[in-house]
């Protein structure tokens, strides 16, 4: 039989920020109970007193939630290499049928150069290209017939080489981006592959970004 405590536990479990704040004693449990009341009642199919929800929150086994946190601490402690690129330029173009041709020409040009950064991401209506400043002028010539939506300069990228279990462990990106948000670091772009996670920030924020990631490596999850 479904109980109030079971529902409350599942609601907290699926919201890492609330779970973390509860462990730190930063949440008003009465306000949280009001937030959860409609959903708890909907799942039970009957009215529930707010006091019952508050009691369920206060009696919740935080140890089981802390298990996930310990797994994340162990994961971030395995982070070793971080690659840094500076002097980057971010271009966003309106997507068109000719973008693929321009991109082919860009990649052909990049393949003939050494020590340059180039990454590309395509959305539904636009595409973003981030390159080393030294090839920005050549990129602009290649894409001269495309519609430029936005251009940002003085950027830097920090690439995390992630352990393989990143593909099955939930909450990794949440804690990375949460740490940056708490440090008031604006994330310009994020780029992800299977085992790499790249954060693009303003160059003036690079040192603070590096320090924030080191906090995670040190177990401050």
C-alpha cells in the first residue's frame, strides 16, 4: 500500500537540489510540504493533512539519499585531466541548406592547421561554431553568405575528461553546473561527447571556473 512517506521520498529523490538543501537544514519543511501536498494527494487519491507530509519529510532516511552523493564524490575524485583553451570565438548562424557546405570547407581548412580548437553544434534553426581566434577571419570568409545571429569573443573552454561511468551515473552535469551557478559564473556554451564535457565561459571567469571544478574534485558535492 502506497504511503505518504514513500511518495515524499520519491519526490525529494528526483530533485537533487532539494535533497541537498534538506541535508544542510536550509529548507523550510512547512513550505516544502505545501509544495508537495497536491502531488501527494493526487498519488494517494485522497486528502492529506499538511502535518503528515511535514512528519514524512522530517523522518525521511537521509542516509539512502546520501548514498547517491557519496557515489558522485567518488566519481569526481577520479577526475584527473582538464584541458584548457583560451582566446576562442563563438559564432551562431541561422541554419540553411548551404551551412553543410560551409562547414565542410571549414573542417578542410582546420585539418591543415595545428593546435587550433574547432567545435560545431547544430540545432533545429541555428548552428554554433567555436574556434580559436587565430582562424576566426578565415571562418568568417567561409561563412560570409550565411546569416550571423550572434558572435562572442574573449572566451575560454575547460574540457573535463570524464570516467566511463558518467554515462550511467545521474546527477553529474547537475552538480557541475550548480557549482558554477553558485559561483555566479556565466556559462556561454556546453559541449558534450560520451566521455568529455566542455564548458565555455568568458575568459575573465576561467580561473574561477577552474577553482569551482577543483572543489568538486576535492569532494565538495
